[in-house]
């Protein structure tokens, strides 16, 4: 792997692939955005000139990896990363102080290194909740937060509570949201139908153009034009399928299955979970409509009886889980069932 300074977009995508399942187009777009952003910072320092910053908007359903993508990027680049919730900002009477607190947390993540903090990433989730819609009070609150974020997203010196000043012009701001009604707006505003599609490449270009989220779509959704102008790069993440949800629990380097295998290995126990168990968990997660966020709760609930039982039975060396709807089978050192036979 290249150093973060010389990292190519393809390097970034390969790293993301180790932790994030699917979302190939989103990975590529984010990789190019981060690569370009860091190049701009380097050029700006070398030439002592300012360069326009391209912040990012990630659009997609909850639980599809928006925060994970950003956190993984920051970990790969070894830069400080913080998350914030736009709904909290909208509910606060002191938006300016809340923004200062976000940047102060970024400085903490940088271990107090101001220069490092000024090259970090801030992820602001649920910005779709700032739309100017609904009752007047809520709409006005959302608009005021958008205005408050404008300066820091573009680049502005902010005075922190400890007296220091952090310049945000090098901080990459990534906003995210589900934007539930946006697809219907895009259906109405597609305007690329006149492009010739006789060749395969033309059809691909047309499909890509029609899938783009335009600034006018975001304005119609309820964001102010100035705010959308600070988010020139729009990334779309797709809902996770049943197969992808099952893979999320198994394939990433920090997958749930690997984590609990490591935990039980500390007790000298081998954990074996049948593939259909992950498919069954994925089915339930789809019913919950919360994407990958619900996987951990279901998986940990499945393993709770095992984790309760194992410390009291050192003779158990293997745990087999064959179905979500059957009790786990505990296997002793000689291959027979342990004292409990089954946990539950």
C-alpha cells in the first residue's frame, strides 16, 4: 500500500473493499474526491494559493454504509474524523456553539495537533432533515442551520472555546442523508432523453446522466441553493440486498463473525456458524428496514446464550450454530456434546 500522500484512487478503493461490501460506484467517486481534495491541499501549500474545495454529499437509505465509508477513509488516510447529526444542530438554540463543539472534537481526535485537525474529515448525517418543508418553525430552523454551515464548509477561521482558531478550508465536509422523496423529484426532472442511445457507450452515458442528483433536485427537495453549492460532489449508495447483508457479517476484516470467533477463541472455543444462519439474519434485517444497522443486535442476541454458558464449561471446545431457530450445539474436546449439549 502506498503512503497516504502518494495514494492513488485505486489504492483507496482496494482498502475500502476490505471493510465495505458493495457500493462500488460510491467507493470510486469518494476515492477520487478524497484524492483530488488532498492534491488541492498540497498544491495550495506549495503555491501559496487557495483552491476551491469540493465537499461531498452522500445520498442513500439508512444502514447502507454512509458513515462506514467515511470512517474507513479517515482510518486509511490516518486523519482525524468526527460525526455530527444535523437534527441535533436543528434542535439547538445555539447552532454556532454546536459547530464549535464539533470542530473541538476534531481537534481532540487529532490529539491537539491543530495542523492535523485542519486536514480532517467531518461527516454530518441526516442533512435531509434540514429541508425547508413542514411547519414554519421546523423549516426556519433547518434553513438557519444550512446558513450556519455555509462558511465552515467553504473555509473559515473558527474560534474554539479554548481560545485557539481552527481554519476549516482544508477540512473535508461530507454530508449524508436518506432523502426519501428525492427519487420522485429526479423522475420528474430528468432532461437527458434526447441523447442518442444507438451505441452501447451512449446508453451507459445516458444512464449515468439520468442517475445523477442535480443541484436543482436538491433545491426542490428543500435545501437552499447556497448549501447545495457547497456540495458539488454527490455520491449515491444503494440499498443492501439480502446477499449483501449476509456478506457484511462474514467478509470484511472486522466482520461480526470474525469478531466473535476471536472472542470465543480467547476461551479456547471454535465458533462455526452455518451460511444459512447469516441469510436468516439478513431476512430479518430486511424486515426491519434499517439496513446493516440491525445486524449486530440480531447476531449478538443469537450468541448471548453461548457467551453466557461457555465460561462455566471449559470442556467445551466448539460451538456449532446451524440455524437461527435452533439452539447452538456445544461440542466437547473428544467430539461429543459438552455438559450442556446445547446453549439456550
